[in-house]
């Protein structure tokens, strides 16, 4: 069961969450080791630990193709080392500032208890009775504008750049967690407490710099992940685990009644007292001002701040009510005023109402749309339809009217130069930052990008905004899928290669890093006006070209260079290819007519799939064996009876 559960968790393919699970289990192992040493019972720990390691091994083996491919891909992404000297941060992980951008504020941790402690969301929904609504009505704003403002109010004023909502585990759950710390004697309590403290400290990120730096620079793999506040998902496990295990022990009568009542009072005094204190005196402790407030008019900010205070107080009172109701239920059960079923049912109802009502603030009926409305958003525009008349087998589109790193709609209809990925290729990101989002200053072309780079990326169409609507402009300089060059320029390193892109003619010249010098050694370009190379077929993992020339040629392919995985063939025989122009593929082609083929055939996937199938098969065999053993044992018991 452990192997199956862990295998499915890894299969979900959110490695950051898997990493946090590893941290949770690591803390558990340390706590168990400490108690095993104290109790002089290491043999049981080694046995259980050994079984767990074997289960984890099979879980990894059953997902080997994905894990191996990801591991292989990692060095080529922004989580790998940077080659440009201008990037001082990335020596083998994310830029620290990028990784720590979403750090939870220290006081923001109080959202675990009070959801609107820091205003909730960066785009909250405020009602007609809010201060902002009153202000907008006072200035007689149009109804549509009022609705827009109230549905996207900047009520969040915390340390993060923006957020869709707080991390909230429930007021009653927080109180039960505190109660568990006071009454539970099992040593797993220290695991839950330690893991909770670790999660909170790491979630603070740049707000607890030395601790975060220690993990970022010295803890294996930690610098590969961003949004450090995501580790608070562990709190979503540890707090309820402690709380509900405490309720279970209460139901089993494991505590002295007077002792339990006294500790219940302390829990209510702490959790409820904090809520009451903030409800009464909260505005005296905070200024409720956010980093983005300066962008808005003073009158609007004053109204929003008033609403932030209101949200703060109302949620503090709300949390206090849930704590008092939950504590009253437990008190009534201990005093034998209600039975077990009432306590269980009451806590279930309170937790559900608490969590569901907060969840509805961020995901309600207005956030669901019909399939037709969703599809309508992606309907092809006139510009899309015009571009789709292009007969080329493979070309790209550069949408200047959309975010280059966050646009998905363009990719719905075309192969785009932009788009979003959380695992960006490092070299392509370098091109975006240094060439596609910077003006072509060396030749004053008037474009807000390096036209030569756009040409070599075969962007045959440019989409731009004019009169508030999309327009399209054909790029007659696009260089097609592949072409021959007449001049080789060797450069010393990535810096020189990137600088070389600023002023070169991609149709005639090619920039090659000296690491690939051997592959072009002895090549002498010869003019051949009849030489040609064309793409005959395109698949994401297989590209086929035909070439013809009287002399040996050097071809540049408008495809992103990536290794390991991509193999090249000339007339069916393996051939070398290399990286050129910082991100593209290059190859020497002999004279004559030839078929060139690129195939993506990574060993990590094909071998990994076989191992994964074997690992999954073994896990399933163990499961079948376990079920069979259970069936046989029960059958024997029936026969004996």
C-alpha cells in the first residue's frame, strides 16, 4: 500500500509537492530515530525504515521514465546553471530573488487562523455595502465600472507580489491543534510540531533570510523550486492530523476529564484570545497599506483601507465564533451533556461550514462558465484565419500584443514564439530577455526586438495591436525551416555568442561556440546558387528534410537545439549536429542529394518506460499476492470454525 500510494503521488508529477513530502518524512524519521535511541530499540526502526526505503524504490522505478527525463532536462532549464556572465545568481538553480518572490509574511501566518487577516485576495469581491462601493456611488461612476471595481478590489496588503487567496486551515482546526499539543503524549506529536514549524519558517522565505539561505544554498534540490510559500501545504496536513487525532483520543477516553477541560480552556484562551484581541484592537497594530497602493488615487485607497479593516475585524470575530462553538461541543461531551455522535457530527459540520464558506470566496458559481463560453474565447479571429491560410509545413507567429511569457491564446492557433512554462529552457529565456523584448538598437530598424533573431526563428507573421484590435503583418525576412550559410563566425563563449546576435545577418552568417569548433573544422563555404534544403514532413519528435547541392554545405535549422535526446541522420546513417546562433541547430551536409532526419529518441524515456512497466508490474504482483493471502487465510478461518 505504501508503494502504491507513493507511486501515485509521484505520478501526479508535481515534484515540488513530492519534495515537501520527502521533508515531512525526513522530519518523521529524525523524530523516530531520537526516540528509538532513547528507548534502545533501533532494530525496529531499521526494519520499518528498510521496508519504507524498498517501497520508495519501487515507487521511483514505476515512474522512472518521467523522473529520468525530468532529471535529464533540468540542467537545460532556468533551474540549471546560467552561461551568461550577466546572470550572477544561477549557479545551478533558480535565481534566488525569483525563487523567493512569493514569500509569506511573518504576521501573514495568522491567515491560518483568520482568513482575511491580510485582506484575502489581490482581486477580491466586495459587496454593495463596502466603503469602496459607497465612494464609487458618491462619484456617480457608471454601473459597469462599479461592478468591475468591486469584483477586482485590491484588498490584499501582504508581502507577496499578489495572491489569489490566503492559506487557511480553519479556526476550529487551529484550536484543536493547540489542544493536541497540550494533551497528546505520543511521540508523533513532536514530528507534527517540528514539521509545522519547519514549513512556516521556510514559507517566510526572504522574510527569514538566513534560514531560507541555508536551505537554498546547502539543502539538495531546494533551489530548484519557486513560490516558497507553497510549503504551507504541509500545514494543511499537520494541523488537521493533530487536531482530529486529538478528537479521536477524546472519543476513546484517553484523557482525564479535569485535565482535558483545563487544557481546553488554555487552547480557547490562546486561539480565541488572539481573535478577540485583533477584532478589538487590530487597527492599532497595523497600517493596512499595501505595496501597490501608490498606483491608485488617495480617495480609493482610503476606502479600500477601510474595507481591509472591516474584513480583518469581521473574520477575527468569525474565527472566534467557530472556536467557541467547537470548544463548547467538546466541553459538553466531556461533561456528558451530549453523546459521541453529536460531538462527531457537530465538529464535521463546523469544519465543513468554516472551510466551505471561505472557499466560496475564491471559487463560486461566477467562476464557472459553460463549455460554449469557454470555447468562444478561443474562437479564431480574422487575423488567426488569415494566418492559417499559410501553406508552409512549419512556421511561427510572434504576437507583439500579448505577453511573450504568459500568452496561451496565440499557441492555441499557431506555433508561437511565446507562451508560458514553469520549466523554461535557460537559453530560450536568455533570447527572450536579451533579443525578443529589447529594441534592435544596433541597426535602428524601428522594431522593439532584434529583427534578425525573429527572422532566424522563422516567425512568418507578426501580430500587433492597432486601433484596439489585432492586426497582422507578414514577415518577408523569415528564413524558413532551414537554409545554407556562407560564413562561419566562431565565438569564445555564451557572452560573445549573445553579443554576436546583436549585429549579424542570419541568412549569410552563423555563430558557433568554440565548443563545437571540431564539427566545422576544415569547412570551406562554396557559393552554390542552386543549392536547396526543404522540410518535407514535420512531427514534434520527427523532422524530415531533403537537400541538394553541388558542394558541401553548412545548414542551419530553425529548431531549438536540445541534448540529450535529439539524434540526426543523413540518408539513414547517424550524423553529428551542433548548436549555433545560441539556440538553433546546425549540420554539415555533403554534396549531392540527401535526406536529413531529426528524431527525438531519448534513452531516458524509452529505457525508463521499460523499467517503469517492470516496477509497476512488481508492485501489482505484490498487491495481488496480498489479496490472495488474505483470501486464503479467511477461507482457512471459515473451515476451522
